[in-house]
C-alpha cells in the first residue's frame, strides 16, 4: 500500500467517490420520484451548483429548505 501520493491513494479516492455517489443517488431517488428522474454521475460536478445538495439535505432531514 502506498499512501504518500501514489496509486493506492488515487484508487482509494476513486472508490470512496464511487461509493458516496451511489449513496447519494439512493437517497435522492426518494426526492426525485415526484420530479423528473435525475442521476448523479459526477459527485463533484453534480453537487457544485447546490441544487442537488439541497435536495439531499431535504431528504436526510425530512424538512423543506
């Protein structure tokens, strides 16, 4: 394992990003059922404008923001 900036660190980041993207999509599907079906494909880009992030916070909190 190389954790000083090598390949293993890049692989770990990729796996974590992929895992969190799946988790976000799982929760956002609850919010998007009533709206047009959307899908987060790039976590960093798709949460950047804040709309999807607010939707995620609404789903997790159960409140409307």
